[in-house]
């Protein structure tokens, strides 16, 4: 929660950078997030520069760890976060259903695409799930269904660990022509589970896998560093995930937390997101875009939320030995 700064108080969250902790602010804003470190650093730096009386503390971890921490704190009756900034909207729908999120209208909310916002959380950036292959794509992989091939070693990130991987599960699980049967076919053809999209990229770059499902961002960053990999924007479509932000209703006071959301959705905050390699949710801001001709699909997150238990159970039945 936002609270008066106290000398010698122990930090309960990970401070993101020296610049984020150097000020002598009058209040502390606590953010729980699964967003990449560089992006959080850039956005928080801009916010603190504009709000020198607020010091920001961040707990950053993969989605599964962030949500587990929140559930633990809810059970003890002491939720420490003011702002929640996640990779995918699934948990936000649960927190919204549990009346944990503040309902309001941030500055700039109307610049976020209508399908990426509700009255209590708003998309901040767009992630794209694609296929990563070995350099030159020697196996000619062009579509998601090309991964169902017993001659290929294929890796998939765990949707219970990585929010982006759950986005893929949500899309495939509810999409006609795929369903959970798609995961059954992948497993039957020899596909293996790894923890994260980054692990998929590393495995393909090291030659352990022919291909896998990953974030375009992860593949692009690795390729820029010289990894021998290639990104395929697959048919029928790459899967887009909006990365939502919200304020917990118990933030005290709400002004600092809401001000942070306003900053993230502002042109300054969106430019910081674009500068760290992500596609901003607000159009017209510089940042990487899908290539011309790439098809993009957005999961129906409300339907995914309603089916999440069945989807996770179905996935576990396939990949848990």
C-alpha cells in the first residue's frame, strides 16, 4: 500500500534500481508485476522524475509467482500491493470478479483499444506469441500445426508458470480446429514442456529443439545478440496478449497508484514501453510492430477466464507424467 516512508523499514519487495530508491519521497508505492525488468525500470524512472514525492518499490517475478504471492497475502488479510501489472488479463478477471480492483477512468484510457480495456484494468503493451525455429527455418515450419511432427523436437512453455503461455492455452483450447486435442497431438509427437518462453528460445538456439512456441520479443532479443534462430509468424495467426495494469481497491491513498496508471497510459509511459522493445498498446507510439501481412488474433479472455480450470486441468492431464 502507499504509506509514509519510515527510516530503517525493511523492504518487503524488490527495489528495481538505484534510481527507484534514491529519493527521499514522502510516500511509497508498491507494484507487483511480471513485466520485464528493463520496461519496469524505464517506466518507473519516468514516473518518479515527474513525482519526486513518491518512491516506488517493485516485486517482480513470473506470473505464477506474483499471483501466488497475492493469494498468500489475501489469506493473511494483508495485501501489500497498490498496483498490479501483469503479462496477461486472466488474473485480472479473477481479481475483478472478487471486487479487488478499483473502478475508475484513467487519463488516456480511451486511447487503449476497446478490446484491451475494462472499467478496472487497461492494456499497456502487446505481446505476440510466435514460433521460433533454427536459423534459416530448415524444417519449413510455417503454421502452428507444423509443430505436430514426430520428426521434430518441439518445446512449449508451461502455462501454469508463464502468463503468455497460458494465453496460448486459452486461444488453442477454445479455438475450433485446435482445442486441447492440439496439445494431445503435440505431446504424442514428442513435444516437451519447459518453464518459460525464454527457455524455448535458449533450447532452440543451443540445438536441443527444432522449434517451439515463444514470445516474439524473446526471440528478437536473442537473434539481435547473435543467436542462430529465426522467428516465424505462423498461420493461421500469431497470438496477441495485452499486458494489463490495475489498482487494488485497498490502495491508501489511491491518488499515487492511479497516477502511476495514468503515467503508464500516457504518451511518455507508452514511449518508454516502446523503447524497451514492446509494442505499445496505444497506437501512434514508436515501437516494434508485426511484419506486413502477419495475421494476429486476440484470445477471448472472458471466455478463457470462465474455462480456466478446465483448460489447466486438461493441459495437466496431457503434460504431467
